[in-house]
């Protein structure tokens, strides 16, 4: 990991130079952060960055995403701070997962810490449950509603459903790691043993290719999907006050200082 981490940090620093940006934090997303990567899993590096203050004072619509070409090992993608804060106000689950990622490659200026501090103020259980529910439903329909299935896809369907269970139980953003989710919310029943067996096999790099569906797990998935379709519709939307995030944006890009200097 040391060699890979060094390579990732070098690429992030190179991006800062070529794009004239400052990366506020960069983390691992995807299966490596979830805790069930394969030996050949790529590295999903996600980051939030900022430009100089004067970049934001423009009548032009500017690109607010940086995406690097995939090379089979590394997948780099980042959001500009203004986009990130806009999505944070909407309780965007991918961004909330970046904040909680157990693998950090780069962090500076305290921006990530500030967002974590504001997390409960802007967290929407409705928005997050709908996101995770749609993710689970799509993967379930595509991969698991058959007699023969791609076994590893159970983990990709279960993870968002367990996130829904966590949110309903604790009323807070779920952890990123699959094992933490499963340990906290899976019922003490046969399903629990089956799920942890799948996780153990995936972690041990056992090839989870095609195989017969697991009826008990399918039943749990279908019952949970049905429950959260009703549950999500009963939740109310949050009322959002974005002024704290506007102030964080101005502070982070040094806008107040830059504007003050421009008046003299």
C-alpha cells in the first residue's frame, strides 16, 4: 500500500499543478473503502478542491468537476468546493461517504473537519434513504432476480439496504465500512451468517463468480426494499438554510480577504 499511496499522492500533487487548484481532501471510495476489495480492484480516489478566489467571480459557467482517464488501476475524480457545498446542503450520500472514508490520502485546511461538524445540521434521512434504496433496487433487478446470479453482487445490493437500516435506526449518516453496517443492523438470524460468509469469502479473494441464488438473502432483500419504499414516502423533506455553507465557501477560498484588498 505504501507504494500505491505514494503514487496516488504524487498524482494528486500533479493535478494541483496542472489544474491550478488546491485539493482540500482526497480519500478512497468504492470497494476498498467498503472493506471487500479484490486483489485486482482499482483505486477510486475522490477529492474536493478549490480555485483562487477570483475564479469564482465570473459571468462564465465553468467546469466544476475534474475527471482523469481510467488506466485500469486508478480512477480519479473530484468536485469543486462550490459544487461540493451545494450537494452537501442536499445531503448528498456519495459526498457524505467521502467525509467518512477510512482511507485518507490528503487533507489540509480543516475543510473536511468543518463539513463533518455541520453534518447533522444538513443530514436528510429522506434524501439518503431514497438514494440508497434506488441503488439497491437497480442492482437487485439487474443482477439477482435470477436462478443463477453473480454472487458478489449480493454485497453491492446489501450495502445500500444496510445503510437504509442504519439511517432509520440511528438517524445519522451510515459508516462506509460494510462490516460495521452489517454488525450493527443485521438481524440475529440465518441471514446474518449467510451475509458474513459472503463477506469473508470476498475478503479472502475467493472468486465469487456465478452461482445459484441464495433464497434467504433474496427474501431479506425483497422484504427490506418493500419496507423502505413505504418508509421513505412517510419522511418529510428538510428545510435548508445555506448561509453557513456560503460563509464556509467564502472563508475557504479567501474571498473576504481578496474582496477587502480589491477595495483599497
